[in-house]
C-alpha cells in the first residue's frame, strides 16, 4: 500500500516537518490528524504510458507484424477504469498505423461489456480514425479528479478524446473534440462496441432505451433526444451465469447528435452516433463493473443516468493544471516560500525562468487549434514547477 502526502498551506513548520520525516522513512500512515479539508477529500490518480512492443503473431494479413500499445489508468472510488490503444505499426502502413480491433479499449473494471480491444471508435466524414497513428496518450489530472487523453491527427482535423473520473461518481465521463484544419467541419461519427455480460456467441442481448427494448437482430434508428441513453445486458447470461459479469450502460448529450442507431447481435452490440453538421464535440458517459442482476441494473442505471446527464453537460474537460487559477496558486505559494526561506536565490532564478516560459507557451495551449509540441513543453514546465515547489517545501521545513 502506498500513500501520497500533500502539504496543506495551513501546516505549521513543526507539523510539516513531522509529516516529512514520516514520509521519508516510508511509514504506512493510516491516519494523519491535520486540520485541513484537502487531506480528507477523496483523491483520484491518473497514469498513462506505452507498453513493451509486442509481436502480433498469426493475425490474418498482419502475421508477425509489430504492434504498439498504450495504457491509461484512472483510479478512483467507487470505480476505476483502464483504457488501452494498440495498433499494427508494420512498415507497410507507414507513416500511419492500423488499429486492428478498434481505437480505444476498456480493460477495467470488466473483461466484458465495453470491448476491451476497442469499444470506442470514431470517424471524420468517411475517414476512420483507426487507420491513423495515435499522436499522444497522456495522463492529465490527478487529485480531485483523474483524467487522460488520446490524440490523433487526421487530414481534416486533430481529434482529442478525453476520459475523466470523479471520486464519488460511478461513470467514466468522455468528451471527443475535433479541431478542424480549415473552415469545413467534418461530420463526426462514433461506433461504440459492447459484448453485454461476456463474449457469448449465443446470447440473448438486450438494449434498453428510455422508450423501447431492442433485441437480437434488430437495427432501429433512435430518436436522438428521447433515446440518449442505452442499457445493455443479456437475458440468457444474467450476472453469474457461466461467468457473466452483468450489464452496462452509456449516455450521450443529445444536443449535438444528429443520428443515432443500434445494431444488436447475439454476440456484439453496437451504438452508432453521428453528430449534427458543424458540431465539433460529443460528450458521453459509460458505466461498467456494476455487477448487478438485470432486475437491479435497470433501476440503478435509470437513477445514474438522471444524475449524470446535467453533470456531464456542465463538466469542464480542460485540464485543471492548465487553468490560470491553478498555475497562479502554485506560483503564489512558491513566491511566499522563497520570501520565507534562506538561501533560496537558485530557486528564485528557476522560478523566474519557468514563469516566463509558461507565459510564452500559454497562448499556444489554450487556443482553438492543437499545438502538440507546446502542450508537451507546457506539461513539462508544470512538472518542473511542482518539483521546485517540493524542493522549497523541504528546505523551508528543515530551515533553522
């Protein structure tokens, strides 16, 4: 078990010193009696990075080609999620790639339901995103929430897919945003893949919207406004039957949706969404890992959808660390510590350099276009700022 210790600004030097010493000794702190609300709040953690290269083996038409995989983890309570992107990067595809099973898979909290090898797939007009190499997979926020993003560049636009979890809430929130390179806005399309309960080829799959029940073999067009949520489960393989993990659900903000349809098979189920002309962003929420019998899942998700819908509309997916108030708070604490700490000239000089560089980069990371190089450098500068803050806190703690 590991613990993250954050110094609230209300700590006295003596109490901060005690915490620092305990942390340095690696003691398992199960309780920390500090009068600060920040330590009592639930915390969430995001991490992301590439996995070791793998050989795909005997995959048809890609035999023994090299693949690359990225994994993003969003840890929270009551539910954590793990997402992955993997694709074939054989030289025959250069400079692009081929996502063989889909673009983004969900591997946790369930091995079933939202497809682990590619539940989330997008296209711009008729160009599928799965045929383009991912440009970045990054962890963004940790703390009061956890978020990550997957970023692609297509000929018509950049596409950013952000996922976010909030302590105390079950769903995985999502926003997919396109940044067109010209005046023309491509039509954004999504195909969401699900295997309710498990990978059963003879299932009795069911999709339930607010106005109908859709069964195996049916492919109805949905009313984007009245049917903005879907529950998916299996009537033959209810929770616990031959390893079934129970059903799942999803919700979309209806305002941006122009067309919606379902394709329910005995194996895979698909929800197809098409944005209205000119729309650059769609927002969704996903539920998985609830492990409920169908009879309990339906009322549970009805309540979840009702609570999540207005929250999703109001949610700000922009990284917390990019916000001016967040950066200003860190800079303010650094300046205060420099003023109160002896022999801090080197830290003061480092702070001035970081301050200047952040100011230069900020217009490039908050605009209406994607500047991946600037975003990477901005994130690195913020990490250096946090490292500097930690160093100063330690110097201040142990100063005479």
